[in-house]
């Protein structure tokens, strides 16, 4: 039997609070959605929220929670004291469903957001926002089980390069690049000249390629 993160009696409050917090931060404070989730995590508040600390999940409105996060991280907030009514915008749903998934699984927000980005949630809004939350749990569980791509693969794609192009520009064999990206060869043990060549072409530091 799955153990949820905290007592279910607080769940509706938690979902509404985090939904409003994300909506307020993104739509009215002009904070990027992924940035706000990152701030929520690095502020330490997400850990308390995820444990069911009533101060955060029931004792604050979404606006108050968002302001608390932003203030702790040195960011400015909006002066509005009440959200205008919008029928479940994507920004609200993202916070709402994240709170549900965190409660349902007991995983930390930090671990969830490492695998499920704000952009991913935004893309899923159209197909999931009218479905029962249990459907989102199924989809999110599949994402959580998937293997995160390596830093090398992520940075290569961001640069718009194929594996063969990267091999050509770095003199690192395409087979080596494939093995690094498949984690069949540990890039943490790669020759420094390989790391340096890859980093120079990808515009990053050699340590950015390590896992």
C-alpha cells in the first residue's frame, strides 16, 4: 500500500495553494515557470510543503506562499492581493497537479522536478487538465521511470549538432560519443582531452559534461 506524503485532509488546500502560487508568480510577477519551481525548491520551502507543514499548505494563500518564496530568494513580487478569476489556466493547473502528485507518491518536489520540467507539464495541460488526477499520476510515473539523457546528449542537442557532426568537430570518435551518451562508457572517467574538445565545441566547461 502506498504511503502518501501527509494526511489527505490537507490535500485540497495544498493543491489550491500551490496552484495559486504558480499562477501568481508566473502571470503577475513575470517569473519564468521553471525558475519559480527552482526557487520553490532552493528556498527550502518545497521540502516543508512536501512534508505537510500546515504553515505552508493551509496557513498561507497561494499569493502569500509565492511572495514568501520570492522574498527569500531576493525576487520582487506583484502588489495584487487577489487573483482575478481565470478558469483553471495552465499555470494554476501545473501547481495544482504537482501538489497532487507529490502528495500521492511521497517523492520530494526536487526529485520530481528533475525529471518533469515546467515545460513538460505545460505541454501536458491540454490532454490532462480535464482528466482525473490519477491519469496524471500514470503519465508522470512513466516519465519518472524514463532514463534522463546525459549532459553530453542534452548539450549536443541544444547546440543543434548530430553525433557525427560533434565527432567531426572534436576528433572524438562517433563510437565514443555514442558510448558516453548511452552510459556504456563512464564519461566521468573520460580522457581530459576528450572532455576539453567536447566542451570547447559545445560552449561549456568540461565539468558540465560529467554525470
